[in-house]
C-alpha cells in the first residue's frame, strides 16, 4: 500500500510525493485473489488512519484507490449481504473510511502493484511512478480518471439466504405420533401455547381441558380432510355437489358448522346421536 501527499503552492503548481508504504506477505493457507485484494484495502484503510493524525497539517480530502472492481462492489454494499469473512472486513473498512472517497484505478497505474511483483533497488530508484504516483495524480482532481463502477447483482461471497418452505399438503406431524391420545394432547398443547403467545394479558394456565383436546382433535380431522378431499371440500363449501368421479359421491357428504365433511343420506331420520347419524369422513388409512 502506498500513501501519497498531493499538494500545491501559491503559484498553482501541483505535486505528488510518496509519504509511506506498507505490504504484507500472502498467508501460507490458500486465500482467493478477491479476498487478498480485500485484505489490501483493509491494510490501506488502517495505514491511512494511522498516518493522518501525525501529519499535523490540514487535509482537504482523502482519496483511496484499488484496482479491484469486486472490492469496490463489496464496499458499496451493506456488510450483511456478504459472507462472514468479507462482511467483517467490509464493516471495518466502511467504519474507518466513512469520510474518505474510494476510486478505481487501472492496474497499470497502480504503483502499489510494484510491491507484490518485486523490484531491485536500481529499478525502484528510477521508477517515477513509485515515488510520485501515476502521472495524472500530480494534476487537478478534475483531470483524474473517473471510471463508472458497475455494481454486480450477484457478486462473489454474497450471503446465501435459507428459505423455509412449508408444504401445505404435509401430514408429517400427524403421522409421526403413535396414538390418537398422544396426537390430541400434543396438538392441544401447541394450540395452548399459541393462544398464550397471542394473548399476553389473558393467558391460559393449568392442565389441558376437555374442550381443548376436542378442539385439537377437530383441527387434526379438518387438516386431514383438507389434504385428502381438497376438491370435495371446495365444492361443498361453494354449495355445489361433489363430482361424479368422487369416491364420496354415494355417501351424500355435506359440510357441518365446524367445516368438517360428514356422511349425509337417509340416516338423518334415524333415532341416533348426531355424530352417529353423520359420521366424520376420513381416509381408510
């Protein structure tokens, strides 16, 4: 990393001069090139914040350059968009350089590239780009090259978001339980918890009641019918008879006040309880 001072005198003559530089060796562990470039930007941000307080002179502005367009994309996005490695370093760079201006520089104009490539003392002594920066740096800011950075829609290291999809046709929780009694109690406790979570000022306490277990049973029956008799339930709720191809056709089904499909037909004239005359229809298994 290289830090240059860009200054001018009363006559309007501009000059740029190398102030300091710093570099680090690449770690033994394999790290991708984009991540190494991000670490370079992090090193530059750290270096400039240590240099500025000891200059004892006012600075009109601070400009930072990198030849990595991907790094600029990372820096212009919120850290939460990126994977942990990138997010931590982007967050630190953004906090450190919030008042500075980032630019893109072509690789051939980047004097910091001399450090990783290496150079012998004789070549370095006569390398004006190293001591004074690229030629345009000694000119006014309006003459500096400006490149439009295209923000990539799906750049490298973008955090993947896991989406949970609920299968509305699943009866996994019902089929996983071994007995009807267990099913009713587990479902009742779930409904009990849901009610208390939604009604913080009027919570239910104590053991399960008979009404709660019966409501849980009706919920399970209703869910099962929604899965196995979707078309029949839709037709009956709309006031239409079931289709001729339906297996329930000869049971003369109807929907009761609880939204359950029950057996209809001539049994309604029998002297029996309602649940015996109009039994809830469930699949055979």
